[in-house]
C-alpha cells in the first residue's frame, strides 16, 4: 500500500495544507495516519476520497452537505440509497449551473457578434 506525504497530496489534489488540516479537523477527511516521527502520511484511500471531495467542492456542494455525504459513506452500504438521493440532488443543482452558464455564454457571444458588426 502506497503512502503519500502532505506535499504529495497537495500536488495530487490541489488542496492546500491548511485545507487538508481543516478537512481533517471537521471530519470531512478521516483521521490521517502518521509515521513514527508523527508526520502525516496519507493512504491511497485518503487521496481517492479527496478526489471525490474536490469534485463535490468544485461543483458547489456546501461543506455541510459534503459532511453529510461523508457520514453516509462511513455508516456503511445500507446508506447507499441516501447517498444516491444526495448526489442526484446535487447533480440537479450542477445541471442548473451549467444551463445558467450556457445562457450567459450565449449572451457574451451575442455581444461579441454585435461589437464585430460595428467595429
């Protein structure tokens, strides 16, 4: 099993050290293992989980909802229907964001066309 230093995890995930510490403190990331010298060592599972957290964060999921998702995951497979529901609700919000951005982009394209026509 591979282990990663905090610097490697920062490089892999794009999260800052402060963010990693914060996520561990609030319970979004389970307690990270340490080596004999007391230095944090992240597992492949930790890095994989942080990839999921990155996706959720980048798509606008609030931390409270991410914490709820983490609780469900840790509670076991019997929570899969609840996880699906939570992710489906988030997916609907992401779709609404995409549609909103597409509308804004159309407006920008319209303005570009207008300025090209008068310029």
